[in-house]
C-alpha cells in the first residue's frame, strides 16, 4: 500500500507522479491548438471516452485500439511516462487527464485545443472508486466502504474533492472549445453522444463507421480488449481481483449506500453544488 503524494493541496498516487513533472505540466507544458484533451474526475467513464474518441479518429477501424495500450494512445499528461511521450510527440495529440483546473497547463487557457469533460453521478463515482482503489497498491487503501465514504466527502481521495474538481471545470462549460458530457447521457443514448463528439471534433462518420464505433466502444468489447482493460497491469501495482471495467452501470450506489449515507450525501451535494442551473446534473 502506498500513501499519497500531496501537490498543491491535491492527493495523488505517489507511484505515478513526481513533483518536478507536475510543476512542469502546470507551468511549462504547451497545449497546442490541434490537441484534444479528455478530462474527468476518476471513475467517471474516462477509458470509455478515450476508446470512443480513438475509434472516431480511426473511423471505426478497431486495429488501433486492439494493438496499442489505451495509455499509449492517449497518454496521461500528469504521469511521468505520459508526460515524456507527449512532449516528444509531433502533430495533433490525444491527451488524458484527471487534473483539477488549477493544476492544468496554463497554456490551455489561451489555446484553441478541444476539451471534453465528462461528469458522472458522484455517488456512483464513490462506489466505483472504492472497488477500484481498494484493489490497487498505489494509494491508501480504505478498510471499508464506510471509511471511503468519509474520505470521499472530505476530498481525501485520489485527485481530491469531486465537488471542487467538478465546480471548477464546469466554469469552463460555455467556451466554444469545451464539451460537457455526462456518463448518464452516454449510457442512455450512446449513438447521439458519439454524434455530438463527432460534431465537436469536426469529424464526419458514415453510417457503417458509426456502427463500428458503437460496437467496439461497448462495455463488452472493452472488457474483452486487453489493450483497454488494464489486465496486464504489473503485479506490484495491483492486488488479485483488480477490475477496471467492473459493471459499467448507472445507479449501483443504491446497492451499497445505507439510507443514512444517502441522506448525508444528498445534503453535502446540495450545499457544495448550489448555484448551478437546473438540469446540468442529469442524475438529480
């Protein structure tokens, strides 16, 4: 079990990060106008969106997603390996990040790079996070869901507070180069979501190409794809039973929260997310 690396008030998995690289990401990394960035709070559908965007770029051809690991196709800007790969890559880049707004490269805010931000019901994020992080060896492991529930509400989990992360990034939602999606809408109408992403990225798919994107970005296909399901994560980083793609469903929190926990969470959510217009959170 590893503890966190704390950087500017944010707890991060210590095995993946170095303070010097994080400083460089924030202050020196140049986001290019032609870049596409996938941004999420952990366990919000990150890999699903990466897989979808990769398939859009390949017009539904699965060869790329089945031959190159997902973290190589869309490197994590804040990670040691991803940072080095991205600074050396020429041409348009597909970038993934969980970074909160205040740690993201300053160059982005004056660029035309396109950012896709996905939000998900934080109750499901909490439950999914508990089952994922408790099987890893690179963060502080919670002893129980009750413990993780308390950590989550306080922001003492990987990448900090969901509430602060989401509030900050949603402040960008009216920018032309910022697309806000929800995990729930992706699940309810995947085809329309893919079409929305295509419009945002300026991509045109034929009907058969769209069908291929739908097919190979499905939960079943991703779960079977060893380039996407992290099945070959090194043993020193994962415990037996680690599953990236556990259920891929909405509302699983109802199977795990007590009535008291649900009431506490509702109160915290209303307090911390006050002021947003009706309908921005599709699960409420």
